[in-house]
């Protein structure tokens, strides 16, 4: 396979205490989900289901079949630990605010 048939991308995944960014060379025409499967993420973080997690490119959510372009950063989103609405409710019941100082 020649270099013209390959592209270089980044795959990023973050936890509150750690982030992992991997620079990869993948075949041209590689989809977002294929890139995640080809990455080292499933081996590094076996506790996460990388077959169904949400994906994005530069902060915009994309579908699994989105074709990647050279230089793009594929982001793998993990489930939130706490629903933001629940966090606001808990803070409000404790007499606190989230996000704004009054």
C-alpha cells in the first residue's frame, strides 16, 4: 500500500485524571468507528465499550460511518459520571450554585 492511500489522524480519549492521544496512520476511506477499533484504546481502557461510545471530530458529534480526512482529531466520548441536570438538582438542594457566582 502506498503512502497516498494512507492518512494521518489523531484519536483522543480522556478521563478526569488522564488523557490519551494517539497519532495513527489509517487507510484513506477509514471510518470513525474503524479508526477507534484500530487504535490502542480498547487495550488501554478495557473497562469502556468502544464499539458503542459516541464519537466526534474537533468537537462535533459524528456518525460511525463518517469518513476521516488527513489531520483530523477523532474524539471518543465516554459516558458522563453524573447527569448535568442531576448535579444541578443536588447542588440546589444543598443551597449551592453551579457555574455562576452571584
